[in-house]
C-alpha cells in the first residue's frame, strides 16, 4: 500500500462495462484508501461518461477523499462516494441504498 504506483494484475479483463451507465464499485478500505487493484480495474476499462458509485467496508475509517483519488485512474468517469457498510448493515439497509440510485 505504500507504493501508490503499484497496479496488481487483474485475473479477468472481460467485464462488459459498455452496457451500464451506473456502476457500483465496492471494496474494503485499507489504511484510509482503496486497495491498488481498484486502480488497476479503473485503468483497464473505458469508464468515460459512466457514473461510478463507491461503497466500502471498514472497521473504522470512512470514504474520505477516495472518490477524488480514484478519479485520477479514470478521469472520464463521474466517481462519487456512496455508503460505508459494516457489520451492522442489514440486507434491507443495502436494498434501500441501491433503490435511491
């Protein structure tokens, strides 16, 4: 996590991004940032004009500046913070979040 230029390889490069206008992108927060594989994902696909809504899990930290940081990996996308999920998040909580998009 110390090397901000690190980009782990993706095991699969076959996501059909072109069929979607809004993409929900979830990940665990690691030391106040997204795992570097999320940067790899954003840099390997064309997200121009797409809306990307972030959601994350964490034991204590929030989303903070993650949307701004990830925007550097996909400058043509509209990346916005969504919600933090934790062990107290129920299925109904998550369903309500998705319904508001």
